[in-house]
C-alpha cells in the first residue's frame, strides 16, 4: 500500500483592470514544517481576476502532482485560496455559469482525482505568499518579461507557520526539495507549451474591480509607489483603462493553402481541409485553456466561419459575422499561384507590388481599399469592445493590415510579414488611440 503524501497548495491570481494585465502565483507547502516545496508564477497577458485565480489553481495542482509523480491516489492536496468563487465552484457548491470559467475548472479538476483534493477559503492576509507571487508576475509583465523563480522574494513575506485547518503532516519522506521544485517547474513549463498565452503586454494599470460576467471577483490593485517617486512609462497612465484587445486568428488550411494559391473573397470560398479542421480544434483548445476570449467575430467566408465555429463550441460563445473582415478580392488571380500570375499577368503583378492603389487584374481590390474597410472595422470593434478581449477570425491581408496600421508602418510592410494558417496575432487599443502590437504569427498552439 502506498504511503499517503499530503501537501498544501496556496494559490492566487489578480488582474490590474479586470480585465487587464494579469498574473497568478502558487506555492506547494509541507504542512509539517510550513516550508515551500515549489513555487510557480506567470504573467498571462490581459485577463480577469477569476481567470487568473483559476490559472493559479491549475499551476499549484500541477506542481503538487509533479513533486510526487508516483504517488497516484495516495497524494492528498489541500487547496487554500482567498477566492470564494473558485473554492465554492471547485467544491461543487456553486454552479459554474460563466463560459470562460468552465474549461478552466474542468482542466483543474482533471489534474488529480477529485477525492485527492480538498478546498478551503482563507482570508487574503493568510494567502500572502501566493499573493506576492502573483504580483511579482504582474510586475514582470509590466516590464516586458516573465517571472523568474531565482529572483522571487515572495517567500520572505510568507507567514512562518500554517494556520489551523491544514492537513496533518506528510507521512513519509518529502524528498529533496530542490529536486522536487525543479521537477515541478519542468512540468509547468511543459504544460504552458500548449496553453499559456504570450507574455507581451507593456502596461500595468491600477483599476477598480468590476464583475466578470456576473461572477463575484476580488480587487487586486497594483502596488502603490512611495511618496515622491516619479511615475515613468506608459504604466503611469491610470486614466486609459483596460484596452480593447483584438486577438487575430487566421483561419485553418484549405486545399489551396499548401499550394500558396491566391484565395480571396472573389474565388470559390473553399472549406477547411482535414488539416485545417485539426488546426481549428487545436486553436479552440488553446483559447479554452487561456480563458480570456469574451466575444468572437468572423469573416463571412466559409473557412473562417468553420474555424470560428470550432472555437465557439469550446467556449460556449456565439459568432458574429462582420463583412469587413473578408479577404481581399484578387480578381482574375483567384486560385492561381504567384508564379502563374507572373506568367499570365506579369505587368499587372509588377504594378500591384509597386503601389497599394493598384488592384489585381480583372477588377479586384487594391490594398488601399482593403485598408480603408479594415480601418473602419477596427474603429467599430474598438468602440464596441472597449475593455474586452474579442477574437477576430479572418485572413492574411486583414490581419497584416491591422498590424500595419497599429505600427504606423507603410503599405509595403504587408510584404514583410509572415502569417501561417491558424496563427495568432494580437493588437490592443487604448482609450487615447494608442495601439500595442503584442503578438504576431504565433503557432505554438499547433505544435
């Protein structure tokens, strides 16, 4: 019979803006000594408090399992969090209503057998270690980097001993703590390879807490600067609020994609191939794990609608169609390769490459015309989704145009960006009109 092993997991998460720049922290503790066995923290981009708290729970449970990979059902984990929402939902006493929370709760529940995990709500003052880790992660994100365990001082502010209500001491050897922590970090890194968002936001904005989809939330303000300390950088502008974040997902492959054929809005409107459907499902799993997407808007073309539908099914969201997100009309070039166009319409192709005002052969759209409709769509979407994260499922030219306009780059920049099928790019728009390009052509979720 396996010897029972018991540990405490304390976890927390926060968002400076709700939604806003967010991070989580988790620590695995030996209940006999109060010593930390493993720490985890991560900046997760723009998210709500609730999402960050669930991500902290997932990290803590993953780290506990990694410390004792051979314990099986003999491992007992007592989770302590100051989030009443997460504790009550994971204990089964509260129903999970919000679509962003359901996949996160399911992911947390699948890490260990339900009988191995118990939950306890604790006041924030008793959750200082995890709270510090979450704030360290958010501070790192503010500075454009990720949290590093070697630089953490969170344990220095942790209480010296556990309060009553924690489980009995570990029965049996804990093992080498440094080696265990290393295993936990390796397991977390592997898990993040498929699920973690890019650590790329530049802002740290302190805002009053708001409710996330009707669910209770906790305030998690940014640390206050000391009197007389000058504020520097964009993070010192609390009046800008949370941005409208446009997550730009290119559709999955069609039969034309691998052959690099022009496939716009004036062609055959192909469906996703088998490869493309698999890409759409992997993208759906990525966004479900991320838990940040609140709305979905799609191009009217079939390949985008099919990709959007796969994501929407996982997130429990509806898809809104926006005609302005359609691909360029490539006129007579539809279905041809670049070489075939060069052979048949060489002069027209040369003129098209030289000027954004030139349309493809046969009355297609110029890049200038596409930029005009994309800019109009951007303005509508930013106004409609201020402070929210919306997934736009669209095509190569619209995505490149969103990025080019955000950067203030010239039209020829379109030819200097690579966009793979089912890749993810992200642009955030703030209340003062400034834009922040946070991600371009990310395909890590497809590997």
